[in-house]
C-alpha cells in the first residue's frame, strides 16, 4: 500500500491547514493583549487612574452621578460633571474584583480589540502581512497613550464608528442606525464622543461629493437625519445635553494646554516615532502618487492637524486616516480585493483559551503596581501624622491624595479648575511667579505642602521663614508651616 500523497491531496491538506488557523487579525489582537498585560504596570503610569477609580467608587457608593466637586478645597462645590462616569465605574468594579490587575485588564482588552479590529479592516484591502505591518506601526505611534484611563475604553468604539461612517460614504449611502448604540455607549464612557459627532459631517460630504449628482439631495437628507439621531443618542446620558457642553470645557483651557504633557504639540525639532512615520508615509505617497477627492483630503488634513496640535491625538490620526484613504488608494494602485480566509470556530476558541492562560500567568508572576512617582505612600503617611487642614500639592500627586481622602489644591481635572487657575498654579510651582506661589500659601491658608521631588518651589520652601521640611524621598517632599500664620494665632498661643 502506497503512503505517498498526491499533489492534489497535499494542496487540499495545505488549504485545510490555512482555513483551520485563526486569521491574522485575531493573532494580532491576542498578542497585543498578552503583551499589554505582561507590561501591565506601564498602564498605571498616570496619576489620573487614582481619581478615576475614586470617582467610580463614589458613584457606586452613592448610587448617583456627581454634579459638583467634592475632592478639592479650591473648587469645592463648583459645578462638575463626570462625562466618563461609566468608565470610572468599570475601573472601580475591576479594581474591587482583582486589585490593580483589574484596571490593567480592563484597559488592555479594549486596546487589543482596537488593533485587532484595525488589522481586520485593513485585511479587506491588503494582504494580511501588510495589514499586520501597518498595525505594528500604528501601535508604536499610539503606545505612549496606553494608560488605564477612560479614553482607552472608547478606542474600539471610535474605530468602529469611523469605519461605519467610512463604509457608508464609500457605498454612497447613509450610515446604518445600528451605529447609534455605539454613540450612546461612547457618550457615557468618555467625553471624546463629541469628536464622533463631528465626524458625521466630513463623511457625509465625501458621500455626496463622490456620489451621483441626481442622488445628492436625498443622500443629504438621510445623512442629516442620521446626524440628528446621533445628537439625540449623544444626549442619552445622566446629564443629557449638558454632557456635550461639559466635554467642550477641555477645549476652553487655552494656554493651560501648553503646560499639560499630553496636550503638547508634536515636536519636529526632536522627532520621535510619530513624526518619522508621518514623513515616511508622506514620502511614499509622493513617490507612488495619490489623488484624493477634496473632502477626503480635507479630512486627512484635519486629522493630521489634530495630531500635530496635541500628542494625545496621535492614535486618532493613525487609526482613522487609513480608513479614509483605503478605497481610493486600492483603486488607483489597482490592488485586488483580498478574500478573507475562513477559519475554524475551534481554532478561535483555542486561541482565546491560550491567550487567557497567558494573561493569568502574567498577572500571577508579575502583578502590576502603579508607578512609584505618583504613589507617595511614605510621604503621605508623614503628612497625615501632622493632621494638616489644607495641603498644597502638585497636580501629579492629587490623584493619590484623593484616594486618601485628603482635599487637594489641584488634580488632573483641568476642565474643573479652568485655564487661569491651572496656568497660575503651574507657573507658581515652577517659580516662574514667586509672588504667585506665596499667594497660594496665604490665600488658601496652607498648613503643609506635598510636592514632587523635582518641583522648583521646594528650594524656596527650604529657605522660607516659617516653613520646615519634615519628609523627603525620591518621590515627594513634605513641608509644614511652623510659624504662627496670623496675629490671632499668635494671641492664642500666648
């Protein structure tokens, strides 16, 4: 009996192996998830994670949504809406269930889903290898903003929303109403949903510009009705239409944005990976030649402007720009559509099982912990021992103070404090305004200070009469007021 296989049998066996294997997008998403969990502590590098969890716990405990500030003494009772309330609740629940591993998994999963979906969408136009390569570039561009904060929870929603609008524009039709639940969820998870609303107009323009002249009026009406429905969906939050107004407050920070790292513009004087990737892509498009319709060119230019203006928009440009240019580039470069290889259901189940096992092993062997520089445990213990009434703190330590039930001078909620207060306070800490720093100490009747160890104002406090350093390490420095603060205090002491 011959054991040799015919060429037809070998080809059939190879085809079966291809069909059984999970697709590239599934592997990409699974690998991203595992790697993010392995480096889970990196997701906990931001002080805002602390107060996000604290707000979520407040919502759970009170079964209500915040309408005023309860965490600071500078803005106590001032109007403040939490446009990320659902994300904060999810982070609080995950933290209660699994400690810091909970927020890490809660953040890593949507990030991995986003890039798995991104490779899946590109795989409709490009071979899997090219789609994965582009996906890797986008990950490298975006990874600086991978943090356990509400914005990562909406990344898959942002991509799915934009993909739905792009698909409708490419097909010269109105978007499906099935997209609206995404907007409802987005509006309750993060204030960036206003960007999703703004995307409707440019994609509608693309659909009408590239569509048949005779159908433009009816198409305009359908897109307009979808836009109205989008606005209604965006108001389906505990705050109603106030969610839209509250989300715009961050854009009103003006000069304060120049002092907040994630709002800094791209710096071509010292180009990083984003700037290099943009220049390489621009050079490649110039060499190959590309022609976009006016609306598509304007949308890509607008996305690039957003990214160059604020570094936190890097991933938005990297994820959405390919969706805008994919169809015209495929047509101009005469690329054949890529047929999606079917895969076995059991192969996907096996991949999910292996991924979950790897994640559990990573969490057990390398449990995540928050970044030490934003977690001044010993300094706060020394501070508590003095029983201060009001503590002057740097914004990066405000999140941890909130979790310790200590009222803060300032924290990461810049939209609450406003442009003037943020600019004046940060300039005072940097000693760009020494008088402003002294004014903070006196105006708010400060008893003690908790400043990050590299804050210039520490040197002033070391020499300032009436103040004494009581604790210092590589994370924070604590000073206490030791002199009488007023004539009345002096009289009482006598």
